[in-house]
C-alpha cells in the first residue's frame, strides 16, 4: 500500500512538549520532598483511615525523607521554567492558530465517548477527526487548564501574604494546597493514560512527535466498473 509523509507537529510544539516532560517530572519529585513534611491528604471514612497516598515506608524506601529544604529549592526553581514554557506554549497556540485544532467544540463532548468505545474495540467505525480526535481535544485543553491551576494554586501557597487575593480566590491556604495536590494527582493519571494511548497508537504516532511528520497510508481509490 502506498504511503506518504504528512506534516503533523510543528517544531515549536515538539520542543515545548518534550521540554515540559522533564520539568513536570522534577516538579512532582520535588513536590514529594515537600509533601513528606506534612502528609495531610488521605482517604478516611467515618473516622477510619482507609488509604494513604504516600505511606511513610514508601517515602523512606525511595529516599524522600528529611529533604524538605532541598525540595523547596528545586520546586521553586523548576516552577519558573515550567511557567515560562507553559505561557510560551499558550501564546504560540494563539498566535499560530494551533488552538483551533486543540480546543474542543460543543459537539466534542458528544463524540468523545465514541472515541473511547472505538479505542476499546466496541465500536468498529472510527469517529471523524481532524489533527486530534474529540477525546484528545478535551484532554489536551484540560491539561492546559490544569497547568494554569497548578501554577496559580502554587503561587497562592508560595506567597499567601503577598498574594493574599490569589489565596482568597482558592478559599484560603489549605484549599489552595488541596487544589494543588489534586491537580498533581490528575497530572499523574493523565501521564499514564497518555503513555498507554501513545503505545496503542503505534510507532508512527510517536515518531511524529520527534520528526514532525507522520507516515500515512494512502486511502484506496474506488474503481468505477463500466
């Protein structure tokens, strides 16, 4: 079957995508170093402790204990790089017009379940899509919103006095910290789902995020019988 190269991702998109990966990884790692000192969040039902997200034994086993000062320094350093990369990406998508292929349209929320059913091989017919399918549009836009929420809630925790108005917007320091924590959990979930989707999509899809082009098979032409 004939194939051809099709341009899929611009250089700016690829660079900011790959830069964001180690930055986000360092933010999470340093965040765990900070979280060690005050493990506020767990699941409790009727006063019974059901589940701790990061048990003491697990934190000790990977060397996270007693590194609070180091965690704060790393977190605040990479925070600015993460913010700069994120803001640059948003500006780029607006200026270049890339936002049109990322932001979901009203019908995306209706068609997104069909994408999931197709990926699960329950529905055979592939839903119509452009550069990204409707589920990807929702997910990628959601990640941008999560990034903004993570940055703003982080600043509200970082400078609760100087940025008192921002802290108040989140309902106070503890609520800002709660939002920051759960956004991080959502980032982790998105990361695992994203990796699974990349594996399912195959090598060609992954290669396009490196080279910018994807090898596409030509659609067979229907012959007219006379």
